């Protein structure tokens, strides 16, 4: 556990160093979105990377959290935190109801079923304009707790210094990401995590040794849905405006691609995957119409040349290089000692 949690200080240092390198509001905006999406992917990785259950409709839970918070705070005057909790409970309830029959399926049958669920949610959001705003989307109230309103478009005076709302949101998003990673690492090293790895390895063998595979698959499906819903709520409050694009098939594929690119089963690897694929549309802004094609190309090349993902592949490569270096150094040392002993 200690070895895995050692990655948290590195994550915190990198995240806190970034604002010192740039004061550009646009860069902070992109980094904030990266952190929120990365936290979502950390939760999805528990389902995909550790339990081995592919969900092609996970963006639906992200959208459920975003729209539930928008509706409860905007139309019914709820506070941001009660709305967020209610949205998470709604997503958990839907995940439990949907997951019970779906998670009995395996392989491509499960993938197609979750894809169907995601499409249904996207259609509801598009068609129920009286509630969701329809294809045009809907505005979202700023995140407010105990009278303090966190707005990305405002400036705040803290200790005599003027701090932009974008910077405060970035720091808040980093805090959310760190908490999400800490919870995920503890789940991974708990009996739940060991059961999930057993399910991933061989579901039949896991059942033979007494693992309630149906229970653990459903549990982690609900946990991943809660991750997505909570981050969807924060994303909605941060951006101030949401559209049905949050629930699209393309968004679900992006989340899966982030996991595959970073490394399935690698908590910090999927964060790198989220960062890279959030940056990709910005770097290729002039080729927006080819975005999904490029995502597919990235996924294909990753599976061909780095089937274990970016971070696990680089880690394995560095370990081999270090082992080779130590072995060569040991051999040279041994040769030198033999020469010395054989001298006059």
C-alpha cells in the first residue's frame, strides 16, 4: 500500500507546480477540466481495469450527475451540496437497477448492453427539453456552500491578494482528484480489490474459492457510477452550462480510451491518459472533424505497440534497463576483482 500511495505526493507536487508555471486563464481552465475528467476515469478504472467489466455507456452517469445538480439548484433552489449528494444517490440507484441484469452478461454482450443504456440516457436528455433544456442545454448555478460562491468568472480577495476564480477552481479540482485517487487506492488494497482482481483473472475460479462475483461486480459498478456522478456535478457547476454532449457515445469512448492509453489497472496511468486525451483536441483544433478518427487511431496504436498502456509499459521498460545496468555493473565489478586476485 505504501508503495502505491507514494505516487500521491508526486501527483500533488506536479499539480501544485503547474499554476506557478503559467498564469494563463485558458491553461488553468483546461487543467481544471483535466482534473475532473481524470477523477472520473480513476473511478471507471476500478470497473474496467480491475474487475474487467467493459462499460461503453459510462458517460451517462457523468451526465446524470451534471443534469441532476443543474435542475435541483436551478429549478428547485437546492443548495449545491444537497443537490450533489442527491444526484450521486440517483446515479447509484440507477446503476444498481441497471447493473443487476446487465452484469450477468459477459464480453461483447455486456459492452453492447451498457452502450444501449448510454444511448437511452442521451435520448432522454435530448428529448425532455422541458426538464433538461433539450439539445440546446441548460445553465447551471455556481457552486455555493455556506454563503460562499465559487465562480470561475469572479475574482476573490484572499489575505490581501486578488485570486482568480479559475485558479481557485483548479486547486479545488486537484483536491477532488487527490481524494478520488486516495479512495481508489484504498479500495484496490482492500478485500474488495482482491475480489475484483480475482473476478478479472477468472470469474469461474473466483466463484470456486468463494468470491460472490455478482455482488462485487455490482458493487464496483455502483462505485464507478458515483465517481462519475459526483465529478459530473462539479463539472456542471464549474462550466456553468451543460449540453447533451456529456452523455454521448463519443464521450464514453473517450473515457475508455483514456484508460486503455494510460494503462488498464494503473491508477496513475489513467490520469496520464486523461491528461493526454484532454489535450489532444486542443492541439488538433484545426482538425476537429477528425477527432473521433484520431481517438480510434490512438487506441489502435496503443493496443498494437503498448498493449499494457503507456505508464505500465514505460515502468516495465525502465525496470528492465535498471536491472540490466545493475547486472552489468555487478559483472564488471566481479571481473575487476578476479583480475586483481590473479595478479602477481
